[in-house]
């Protein structure tokens, strides 16, 4: 059941963007930015923020290598609700250096920067980094060995293509894998039992 249409009024806009850049030295940069803007003047304990002025405007700049290891981090807060206090935590984000975006990254971020050890909004930006990096690398760095649908006998490669089993559509026992990655297709237990 869907809701009936109703007049509505914009009260708040949160914008999260992630841009990825290939560098000439072989490294990649991810710039994640979060802004929060109200459609009206908004009172904070620290003063009034005028309509359209950001309450939060934060950027997390991460440099990664082709294995998705973080080699450099800069965190910057251009607008915060408590100036002089919120910005104090930005150096803590250097703790991301050495982490790998694809190996326990979100768990490691929570351990290092959860709660008062970090900024809720800056830490929220970290959750967008792994999938943004995967999208940036697609066709550029990550090589997926896709067996041809025309049956040309292409070898599947030695390792499973990166995106498989990382989302519902690309599960090993799903139709997408059966059609586009047949060498990596694995029938589900239910399907195997039914065929016997």
C-alpha cells in the first residue's frame, strides 16, 4: 500500500558525494564530502545558522593504491555546528592509513573512530568509500575475467571475479552469474537437490 500524495515542504538537505581520481603516480584519490543545509534559519547552541548556510560541510580525502590500501588521509571541516571543537577530531582520521577498503574496513573504522573517538558525520563518509572505489576501479584496475556469452571458450582466470558474491544480484547461485559468469556459477543447494 502506497501513501497518498500530500503537499510537502523541504526542511533539510544532506548531500553526500564521492569523487574518484586516478593519479599519474599510479595511486587513486577519493574525495568524500557531506553537507547539511536547512531551508530555514536554524538555531544551534552556538548561534543561528542562516537559511542555506551549511551546518555541516566536511571532506574526507583518501589516497589508495591499486590494492585498495589507504596510504594517506586528510579530513577537513569547513562548516560545523560547534566551531573550534568539532574540528579538533579531524587528525584522528589518519588512523585510516594502512587499512584496506575491502578487508574488514567498516569494522576497523568503528573500532578506531566509533563514538567519541570520531565525528559521527565524518565517520559516516567512510562507509561510502569501499563501493565508490570499486566503481572507480571497474574497467580501469579491477580485471574481471568474464566468460563470453558467445561461448568462445574464454578461460575464467585463476581467481573469482571481484564483484561476485558481494551483492544479491551477483551471488554465485544467481541468474546474473549463470548468464554472464557461467564458469563461476554454482547451483544452490535447493536447486542441486531438486535436480537429483
